[in-house]
C-alpha cells in the first residue's frame, strides 16, 4: 500500500502538475456547499456527480494543473434531459473529428456539442452533469482502489486554490482525485 506522501509525489511528477495536496474535511464541506449553488447560463442545473462520488472515498487530492496536463479520458461535462437522454457532450481535439461533419449536432463552442434533435419530454428539463472520470495514474498497483477524478466548478476551483494559499491564475485549473486505500 502506498503512503500518503508517495501518492502526492507520484501526482506532482506528472507533466503539467503545478501542485498536489490533500483536502481536509472543512474545505470539502465548503466546496460541497458551493457546488450545491452552481447554475449554468439560463439557470440550467449543474450536478457535480463526480464530486459527490469523491466524497465517498477515503482520500481526496487536489491537483492544480496547467495546459500541459493530459486531457481527460472521458468527457467531464455532459448535458442530460430529465429522462436521461444525452443532449450534449464535451468534445476534445482528439475526438472532434467524429462530430465535425455531422448535421445532427450544433457546436456551442470548440469544446462542446449539443444534439438539438433529441426530444425532451413535455415538462422535462435538462441538467449539466459533471460525472466521475477515470484517473489511470492511480490504481491498484500503487495501493489505490475505487479511483475517480472530477473537475470542481470554477468557483470551487478558485476557492480550493485560495484555501491552499495559491494566487489566482487563469492558466491553472484543479482536478480532484479520490480513492480508497483498502479494496472494497
């Protein structure tokens, strides 16, 4: 089993990682309270399922990264209808080709597409979901189990970095990596 400082050392050694540190219970509670207030443009609900799953793990580490850090292995934001239909998804440069020439998508930005022809049930709504995402660098081989990562909301990202004594720098962003030290 990996010691705590070994987890931090491993994460700090990844390309693009500026810092890595554990979150204590106080900041996790403050972040959770803030996550509960987050809304997107137009008042669309934002649900950070990744953060809720992170709170169920023994350890939560914050990585502060710059643009050199690898892209996530899966989308970190999706748009779902109230009946669970996929209405939109984050797109990465390496996955954008699969959406480029489609006539059933609309590009909201270089990094997000929506599927405007998916029907929402009458009286239904939509929510942005921030799902838990795999984090392959931590795994059973280094004593980490049930590993997930997530992106905190922008206000939470800023809150965490301020709590850690870091200056506000728009080039940096946080990723939270959560895991258990005992196989469940």
